[in-house]
C-alpha cells in the first residue's frame, strides 16, 4: 500500500509565506535598499531569549526569597537586553545594500550575485543570506562609508533558469543577544548553463560549405521552413502558399531559413550521446565560435537561432540551451 505524503508542513510554510508577504507590502521589492525605521526589524536572538528567560527567573527568585542582590542582577540583565536592542538598531540604520550584477555559471559551478555595501557610520557584523530551498550566506565583519563589494553564491548547480529568492540582511551585533534584519527582493534571474564538453568543431564549421558544394543548399527555399510573410509584387507567385490563400484569402509567402549565410551550423541532431551530453557539446561549440568571432547558427528541436555573432548572440544561445526541455 503506497504511503501518503504529509502535506501539513508545506501548507503551513505556504500560509506563512503569504502572510509574511502581505505584511511586508512589497516594500522590499527593489534593487537597492537603505535600512531605516520602516525596513529594520529587531527581535532578541536565540541567545537573547535564553538571556531574557534567565533574567525573569532571577526576578522571580529575588521576589520569592526577598534577595536584593538577585533582583539587582535581574534588573541589570533587562537593562543589558534593552541596550543591545538600541545598539543593534543604531548599528544597522543607514546601511545601504545595492544590487550590482548577476554572474551566470556553467554546471556544476554555482552562479553568484554581486552587491555593493555602504554605510555612513561603521556597521559591524553584517550577513547576507539567500533564502531559497537551500540557504547560502556571506559575512562581512565591518562596513564603512567606503563602498565594499560582496559576492553571494547561489545554491544552484543543475542547468536551468532560476528566479532570485528573497535575500536576508542581518546582524547580531552587539553581544549576539539581538537579531536585526531586513530583506531585499530582486526582480531578476540567473542561468546555469550546461557543462562544457569538448568536441571537435571543424566538421560543424565546414558542414554548410560542404552542403553548398554538394548542391544541398543552393537557394533560399530549399532549406527549412521558418515563417510566412506578406506577398510583394517583386516576389513572384512560385513561393505563394496557396493552402493559406484558400483559408484566409491572403497572399502569403513561405520564408525559409537560409543556411548559406552561416559559417557554422550547430545542430542538436549532429551531436552524440544523451540530451545532456548533446547540450554540453553545443555549449562548448557556441563558446568556442564566440571566442573566434565565427558567425554560427544554432538549431534545436523546434527552435532555430539565425546566424549572428557577438556577446548578445552567445548569451541568447546559452540561455536556450540552459532552458531546453526536449529530448533525444
């Protein structure tokens, strides 16, 4: 008999997340945040709660036994926790955390987010924690008026596109008795590209020239169908899609992918191995062609990226490879 999966904790977590998001009122949805009265939250830390419990016990014992020394100790402990709250708030106030950039990675390397930290006064002991399914954090011992860079690794190593989750800005200064925190929620994402698997590129670079020599791709129209365009008088009637004309009464012309414009064709079906291996090989070819400034075309099942060069073309192709959901 199959076991039932417990749904209680997940339901509680989702309810807690919805309530928390409603209370925050989207005031942390920004790329730069300066900690101030409306965006700073202060509570005793775990150690602070133990400290308060001991202070309460001392207070109760002092009253029961009418011991002035124990009562004075309890009062001093309460004064310490109040001072810690005030110092913790003053320490974090004015801290500015600014999103700088994201750094995509190749699997199994982890992507990173870069931040700029700055504070008008010296801010002690600051941590940035990524609050995804797996938490990662970075700690800075001191932030001053001089801009300081901090890179926060993200817990992703499988290829894909990942939305950035909420990032917690926190400090336990002073004494570790209080927790002062805030949040920054970035409206961006990162990519983990397929791993790089070296493959010989000469065959793919010269494949189109060989096709042209063999008469396989001699003219536009003998390649793969791409789209329909409105008919113009100079186009003639031999390329008109009469099937679409019968349905829509519009003269539409079939447009085909012109493989002759590419110096290299990187085709998913030309690769060897399973899906992940093929994507890794394509990833290597795309990076190599970009470094050599070689115009190339990328062909995936159901998707064709036209010939181009440059950084934008490379990033577009790598993004498609990282989010590919098909199979062999």
